[in-house]
């Protein structure tokens, strides 16, 4: 999923910054797994307290395939490690086009340890989960957590040069669609795998993942057609991702038509949410807040309406539409509020610390010429325009809102 996310974000980004975006995501694949086995998994999983674990399993101490669990602990460790990898990677789309790679290289692992690990612990085996809140595969712990962190990060970074007057269209829709397909495929493992068994709950989570993504992509596309007069690939792709995000927290707790309702609601809400950044004045480059934060929050809160324990033979609380009261909805709201407040505050502190030391933003000249050359001494597309730093420099109104006429000729192919 992380390479898929890299292609999804990379295609949406300017062509002069696409390699920087790919590297930001692949950096998470390089460093997060190492930190996860050294300390992250132990801190996030050991049941030593309601707040944080300890170092009993640090450096894979005592974990093997010859113990009583036959290697189940190692399997759980590596599976959850993939969640740890992609969560900070989600933030990269918000800070695109202007964050120093050196700052990102420090931010990603520090954020994983100081923000992802505690929130993950609270939700799974900590005080929030024990109170009764539900999060099957990471709506609160991953998407709301990363989404609100993305907002904190862009507020510290500030807007890109010329934003919002100068925006940009995706430089490569084929990359966006390829990334979407890879993400969708990977999400079956993300959600169905969270049953931690090959059982009926996993099958239902698989089906829910498919239905919610389809419903959300369809809903977003229809809204665009009514509002703007066009069905767009970008709208369909963004809707699919919004639906995947929204069904993640409830994938193993809802059934029947519920995933379609959840996906459709998320598709409509997120379609309008991405436009709030211009009105509210925060430059979320690739709509991480509008899709992941809003989609994750919507999906998590809707569990309070659609959770169906009778279908799963589970012991969790019922949703409002299945005979329950407001108790589960209240627990969902509390869990997300706790994650939002903690993640926003700690992320802001990390970003301010980096800003005060090594700096978080590239020089204006580097932003103008492109981060691929300035930060990595590479270009994605070898041409005269790329070599001079002109490729991808066209102005448009934003990721979700400019006509083909606003794009430079080398993008439209004319």
C-alpha cells in the first residue's frame, strides 16, 4: 500500500516534485520497520498499562517461531508494522512541494514513536478500547491520527508560494489511477487481515471494503457531474480512497447494506470537505485532511449508527440503527477527540522543534525550481523543460478544480 500511496500522491503532485514525493513515502518503508522491531511494537502492544507498553519485546526479545504461539507473535508484529509504515506516509501528501527532505527524514520516525505508537496503544489494548470504542483496522488510530497531524504540519509550514492563487493539477493521472488500484488491492489485506484469522469476519470485512470504496467513488463522481458538469478520473479515485478510509474503522463491525451507506456518505462529505482548505486558509497540497481526516472521522462516527454485533456474534455495543442507544456513538466521539487533541498538539511541537533547529521549509528558489533537483539531484522526466526546472510549473486553481486549458501544453499533450 505504501508504494501505491507514493504513486497516488506522486501523480497528483507537480512533475518537478514527483521524485521527492516518492522518496518521502519510500523513506517510511526504510526506517519505520527498523524502529518498529526495535521499540515501536513493544511500546504499542505490551499490556503493561492503559497508556503505553514497555520494552519487554524490544529488539524482538523472546519472539521466535519455536515458542508456544508457533510464530503468531512475529506474524502480528510484521502485520501491524505495515500500519506503522503507512500512517506517517499519509502525512506526506499534505506537506508536498515545500518541506525539506532532511526535516521529513527526522519527522517521520519521531512522529511514529511519539504519536502513532501511543494512540495505537490507547485504541487497541488501552484506555479507549477498554471503554468500548471500536476501530477494526485503523480509522481513529491511523486516518484520523494522520489526518489531523497533516493539518498541524501544514499550519507550521505555511502555504506554498502563490497559493491559493496558483495551484496545480495532477501531472500524471495514469499514475494516480495506478496508485488508486494498488491501494484498493492492498486495502483488502489492510481491512480483512485485521480479523487476524481466515474466518467469516475477514470475509465480511473484504466485502465491506469493496462495497464502500465503490459506493464512495460513485457518489463523488455523481456530485462532480451535478456540480461541475463532468465525471473526472481524479474525482473517482479520490472517492474510492475516501470510501476505503471510511470503512476501515467499521469493516469488521457492519454488514448488509451498511458499507454502501457508509461509503456513499463519505464520498459526498469528503467531496465537499476538500474545498474547505481554500475557505479556511490551510494549504493541504494533496487533500490529506479532506480525505483521510474527514473520511476517517465520518467512518468512525457512523459505527455508532451501523454496528451490528448480532451479525458477527460479537460482544461489542450495538449501533443506534440496530437497537442500541447513543452510548457507542459517545465512545466513538471520545476516542476520536482524544486522538485529535493529542496528535495535533504533539505534531505541532515536533514541527516547531524542527523549524527552530534545522528548518522545515526549502528555500524559495528550491520551491520554484522543484524539489527533485534541489533535494535529490534527480529529475523524473528527462527533457529540456525538466532540466531547466520548468516542467510542472503551470498554474491552476488547485488539485480538485481547474480546467485542461489551465494546464501547460506538455501536460495536456498538445
